[in-house]
C-alpha cells in the first residue's frame, strides 16, 4: 500500500471505530445493520483491505456518514492543490472508480468525485438521505446517469442534475466515460 492509501485506510479505520463505539454498536450489531461480515468489519477497523464503494456506502448509511466522511478528513484551507492522480480512490465491484476531489462538512455537506466509467460499466446506487442532490458533469466519452427509470445521456460538456434520494445509476458508454460528480447533502 502506498502512503496515500495507508493514510486513507487509517482514517477509515479510526472513523468507523469511533462512530461505531459512539453509537454503542458491537461489531455484530454493525454487521447486522450493514450486511457485512464481522470479519470484514474487523479488518476495516484494523486498517486492512480495500473496501468497495458498495461496502463504504453500507457502512456510511449505518453510521450516518457519507462516503467522503469515511475516507478522508474534512478540512478547509485557504487554498489547496490536488495534482492529477492524487486523492483517495474508491471502486465499485463493477469497476467504476471514483477519486474524491473535495469534501467539506464544516457548514454544509458537499463532496466532489472524479468518476472513471470503463466501457459497459453500470453502477446502481441505492438512495441517499432525503434532500441529497447530485450533479454529474461529463468530461469525456459518454455517460448515462440519473434516476433508475429516467437515465440521461451525457456527452462531454453536458451536465445532469437529479435527486440522490431515489435509486439512481451511473453507466459508461461503449467507449467508457469520465465525469465529475458533485454530491450535496442536507445540513446535519
């Protein structure tokens, strides 16, 4: 594991353990809430492994946290440069990769991810908390996204906005696609 991955794994481990204990949950209780095995949860709390996006979503949902809150400390600085290729990367079991570009939970809850959708990739997201909005801006290739029953086709430069509190989908076109995903959560 490189230094960046080790730091992200350590933050995830500390965050999950802290929030699980603050919620007075045993590993067994968190296992029942998430559908994840106690062994998997123990590995995450030990800073081991590389959990999928789906695993992170289930953990966050059970603990009342977003994926960004799980994988990267929030902080504001006057200015910050994040070079191409830097940032915490999460991957779905189907191959979609998201690189966290920004997370700020100081006054409002916003996260920005760079998505890479290989050809034929389809990621079905479960609903987020009520009031969550998503913006997807296609930066390359073709991207299909939006509410599960109303997918929108995006070409480079196109932007989609939709309710993240309903089941929704991200999919890559025949040659794949790239996009920026901005997730805006209600305060709290």
